[in-house]
C-alpha cells in the first residue's frame, strides 16, 4: 500500500470511528472505478463518510439533496438564454464534479434518479442533444434510507446495478460511540481535514488496480460463483456478466489495499457481500433471510479450486 493511501485510511478512521471495514469498502470501490451505495438509517454517518473521503482525497465535491420535486435539470444543468448575446449559455449542474454525493437518492422520483444513469455508466452526460464529458476521476456516493420509511421510491434494478457496491454503516460499538459523544463535533473535524492525495496519484492507483494479476484458477472460482447463482433455485435470477466484472474489479482493488500484486480467493470473498447484496434476490422461504446470510451461504456453497 502506498504511503498516501495509508494516510487516507488513517485520517478517515480518525473521523469515522469504529468503521474501518466500511472505509476500506469505500476506497476499494473508488479504486475499482465504481460507485458506492450506502443504505442505512438516518444519523449513522453515511453523509459524513462521503465528506471525509472528498476532503481527504482532495476531490472537487458536490452534494445533491434528492427530494420528491427534484428534476433532471437540477442535476445535469440547463441552457439559459443570454439577451445581450442572443445565445443560449449552458450552466453545468452539480454532476460536473469529481465526487458526487447523491444524498437520500430514494426520496426522488425515478425520473430524477435516471439522470444519473449515463453519468455513472459512461462518465458523460447528454444534455439537450450535446454530450459532455465529466471530470476524472468521477465517483458517485449515494445514500438511501430503508425502503419502509415514509417518502421513499425504490431504486429500479437498472439503477442499482450501476453501483459497484452497496454497504451499510450500522450502529457504532460502545467504544466508538463514547468517542463520538465525548469528542469534538464531527463537522468541525471534517472542516479541518487536509488532502492526503492528489488526483493524479488517485488515477495512477486506479490504473494499478486494473493491472493486478488474476490467475486462471481464480477466474474459475469467480465463474463458479456466478454459475451457482444462475443454477440455484433460491434466487430470482443469477448474477449478470456485469456483476462478474464488478466482482473482479473490486477483488483487484482489495488486493491493492492489502499491498499484493495478485488476487487471492480471500479477496473475492471479502468484497462479495458489497458487490452482490443488492443484485441477488431470494425467493420463497429464503426471501426472509438477510443479505449477509445469503452471501455467507453462497461462499460456503462454492468450493475454492
């Protein structure tokens, strides 16, 4: 692991207390050039994690608060007629930043949610017939409240699939919560954070992650996992090829975080919960199981070659 990456993790852990695994998941998602969905109750640190990563990585940051009256133009931007020049001038929306926080994304209508689809998949936005490139690196962190809460719109499968990982923050343990209660306000700490990495170094790390070696035997293991989900009757549908690519990218990034130049089966198992929890749906009696149990049973069902 590079010294800069080590510093990023160390600084983030000083603010997000007791959540080292969630920080690693978020960084692995970023190194894999994916996007992150954080689903949990309000008040557990979802938005704070996004702010910490943006400041620690030195990225241009924009927050979009998703509400029921949000329009696609509020995200993408709009052309405004200039009377003095008799021309339309495009005013870019908040999507034109390196890191986007789509806060409470499931409180907006599907029409507003869909404004992110092209940006997340192709790193560009087509507005009024003109395609505009987005900055690099480009990373979306979306937060959403549980679907049973009032005023939410479920994300469609096509939108969910754009997120490389989905994680949960969870409640802090007693030690971490005591630190939160007795320490300085998190907002004050975040405001004082300094960048630990430049954009150019982050892009270089993303390139290194794509070059991490993956053996044929490891690919056999990944294919066995994908095949099992497609043949097992407990799932409504199996994992798609895109999910397989996401699993591969995330495993490479996890290996990089561990300072290795090759992926091992434990890397695949480590990132599997984040990659497949929002892509696998169980049927019948298995639908009552939570995603953690489904993933654990999936790992146990597929032997390592």
